[in-house]
């Protein structure tokens, strides 16, 4: 029978090659095909190669029938024509309930075999091209049957008719109440069966290789895909599942391939349940490729006869969507709020945990990663009760989740939380309080939605923080027993609240310590806004009848003013913990040196030298711009000497000069900008600050520009005091 098989394969256009190397190897070649088999001898190797080339029971039965016909036509293995092959088929296929079954048909008379007539003088006729019996059977071609006498070898190859599932039992993700679940039913006339690619078949090994590559692609991309916009997620999942089903179509009848496609459908089903991007028809076991036209947004003239067609259509639709999003200004993940993600959330891990706890309080099951779920059905969400709590909390939760996209580390958990909110929005027959909330949440979750400025301002984060700080300040009002440093720190915190702590209310709170507040010098404050606030509070205290205490003036008023300023700033930094031990000691020395001019000047220079020692490694070699209302060569030379600047360019506050200097800042002409804001208009201060921010250049306000003030502000703004204290 080996000889019959070989001649039959040659008649079908196959080439056989054998090799022996301790064992036998067989290579079966055809246009676009290559099948390899091995065994202890050539017969066993050929059997192995045929098992690869004929994976299904139907193909093997057709081949066995063709062999039987060849034996019936003579032991000389006369070439078998197309008609005799068709007449040798024993069965055709009938689809019943989603399974392929062997169905007997009435035998018809067999036509005489065609081939080369060896009679002298006869016309030579070439044998016609034979059809592929497996392809013809799957496409529904009618098969003929003849009675074949019992043959031991053919009987060995024959098998009992068995049912082979066409499709894996994939899970149904559609909500019973959604239109997706009301589509064409099994065996519907509007749903033609899938037509596999008859020109490309896979062996079981090749099919498993394809599925392994697909699973690897899903595994490495699912984390980032959790952050995608839902429309992209839906197309991506459709593409993945259509790829798996097309591999199954290319290797029909192999149980191991069917099982792997079933496992793949479970995996993709878990992703769909967690992300909740919408209905995915390719996951519904009764749907055919044509039913997925809406999902892949295919053109009306696009043919969707095979799952391979659906895969390609989904890929094209995804590419079109990405191009449209790019034209609309969306980011690479399909969202329109990329600019609103900055500034980023300060505590993304804590915020995501709070979102997760809120969602799990009212819905089931707990948010989980797709890989941690045992089965897709265990991820079906539901409400724990009819109440959902305060609607405004859910609105803030949705906004917070949108904000966290730009800084979250756990992308899978973010995707699970976003998917649960999408489920809440799509929930039918929801409680009354949820129905009134669904429209608002739908707008916030829309990828095209972007806030007016940024998510931080949309959530009123700074405003809520100020209100919390106000509550803490009111819980501990100023008392006469407080030290000057504690009182000054409380006032600074209160003025930093802005409108949350009006000046009139602040003056009322400071009445018990009003005399000490009136004794404070507003010019010692770095920020102009704080100076105005303190002056306004002092004026309100005077109107309330609070009298300022008598203040003794030293022989040298200028030096005394400098020493008092150093003393005040030292106490403030002692409270906040930002001053180093060396700086505090030096400033205390300067403060104690108030009585005489010579002593104050000596302490002053000692403090400058100590501060410069800390600053010089950070300032040496820098190009510096100093903006003030006047030239002061002595000050400039002193700063160069202390801090080792490569250059110090003084600039007088004039409109034309300021414009030129801001352009130089933007062009990278300076490494550091010092501004004597005690003398500068607010407009000039804002222009310099904006230019430095855009270029990333440090901008340090130095009040009136005295060298000691410059050193202190540099120490604070460059973070050296904090570092040393730690």
C-alpha cells in the first residue's frame, strides 16, 4: 500500500523525498506546502508526514477512499483521474448544531479513469489537474461514493464517524439588556458560516506556534493597553480574538488547537470584563465574521467571510482611529487631556487606593487584575445595594482617575477602576440616584473630554488644601505666651491662605498679640503680597485701638535694621526647620551685636562668609543677572567675591532693558537671576519669573538686594538649608 500512496500523492502533484540517518525521514513537498515526518523506516516516516498534511478525520477518510479506488482500478497503480477521486469519496459534510458529522450519500456510477493510453496509435491525453479533496469537502462540494471491496490497509485507515467542534466555546460578554446580545442567533439566515482560507492551511505545530506568538504579544502589551481609550481597547481585543479564531480555522479538527483557542478566549474575555470597553462580538460563540462588521467599522463593500478578514479589518480600523486622534490633538493613548495631567498628583499610589476602596464599597467583585481571576464569568460586576452614596464623591472620583493616568504606576489596576466606572455608566435599570449621575460621569469619562485648565484646578485641590490649613490654624489661635518665632510662623501660614483668611479676620485673631504684630517690620518679608497683607493687618489693629510699643533706636539705624531683619528671619527658619546649625549660630551672633556699629558690621560679615562657604560650590562659575533699581558696584563686587560668579550683569529696571534681558534669559544667556523685588514693579517681577520658568533658570527674589539678604535667599531657594538640616 505504500507504493499506492506514493503514486497517488505524485498524481496530486506532491514530491516525496526520503533520507536515512539511523532512522528514516520523509519530506512531502507541494507548491506552498512542506510537510516533514520521521520514523524507524520509510513507511513510518511517510505515515507521520501524512498525519501532518491531513490533520482532520475528513481529509484522512477522503485520502483512504482515493487509495481504495486506486486499488480497485488495478494493482499497477494506474493514474487516478479527478472523476475517480470524486467517485471514491464515502461521505460528505452536513452541519448540525455546530458540529461536522459524516453523512452517507447514495452511490453513483463511477466514471472510467483518465490517463495515458498505452495502445499504439492512440491519441495521448494528459491527465487533468486534480482538486484538493480536503478543500473541496470543507467548501461544501458534493462527493460521490462507490462501493469499495474490503482492503486491510484501507480498513485500518478508516474510522468511525465522529463530531468535530467548529468553534471553541468562547464566553458571551454581552449584557443581556444590551443590543449586542440581540444579534443574529445560531443558524440564522442572516449569518453566513465562516469560510476558512482554503489556500493556507496550518499543521498543528504551526498553529501552536502562531498561538504562542499571539499570547506573547498580548502578555507584553496588555499593561499599556489598560491605559488606552475604550474604542482602541475594543478594536485591539477584536483583532487578538479574530487572530486566534483564524488560526483555528486554518487547522480544523485538532483538539489541542481548539483547547488553546478556548483558553485564549477566556483570557481576552477577562480583559474585556475588566476594561469594559463595550460589546465585542468576536467573543460571542454564535457570531460569524459578517456579524462583526459594526465592531471593526468596515466599509459596506468589505468582505468579511473569514476571521482573518475580521482581523485585518480591525487592524485597519485601529490605524484609522489613531490617525484621527492624532489630527484631533489626542495623545498616543487616545485621550484629549494630556496637557491637563500636569501638574501631576503628589500621591498617586494613595489616591488610586482611595478610588479603589470607594468603588469596592458599592460594587462587586473587588477590582482585580485579569490574570488573577479564575474565569471570565467571575469578573461580571454588580451593585452591592441600591444606594451609591454622595453623587459628588463619584464625580470627584472619576476626575481623580482621569488625573492619575499621567502618573500611575499600576496601570492594570487603573484600567480595572476605569472599566468599573464605565460599567456603572452603561448599567441599565440602575437606581434612581445613579441614573441622575450616569450622564455626568459619561461626559467625564469620554476620552474627548478635557478640563478648562487642568485636573488639579478642576478638583479644587489647592482650594481644599487651604481650607484644611485654615481649619488647623483656627484650632490653635495666637496666644500672648507664644514666642516671636512661633507667632511669626503662624502669621506667615495665615497670610499664605490668601482669600481663605481675609485680613479683617486675621486682625481679629491677632488682637491678643496686637502690640507685637505692630512691632513687626513688613519690609522684612520677601513677598510683596505678604508685605501688603501685614501692613493692612497692622492698620486694622491700629483702628481697633491697639497701640504699638516704644522701640529703642540704636546709634546706627541702618545696622540695627539689618540685625533685626536677620533676627526675625532666623526665628522663622528655626520654626520651619529649614536653617542649618551654622546659619542659625551666625545669625544669632549678628542679632546679639545690635548695640554698636562696629560689632554689628563684624557679625554681619562673619555671617556672609559662613553662608558663602555653603553656597559657593553651587554658584561658582555661573552667569548671573542682577535686576534692581540702581547700580551698586560695591554690592556686585562683594557678591562676585563671596560666590565666585563667572559674571554678574547688573540691570537697571527700565522697560527697554527688561525686555532685552528677558529675551537673553529665554535664549540661555544666564544661569541664575537675582531680583531686588523690594524696588521692582509687579509687572517686571512677573516678566522675569515667566522667562526663568520657561528656560528652567533659578529665579531668586532678594528683597532690597543687600549681600546678606542675597545669601540667605539663595540658601533657602537652592535647598541648602533643608539639606543641611536633614
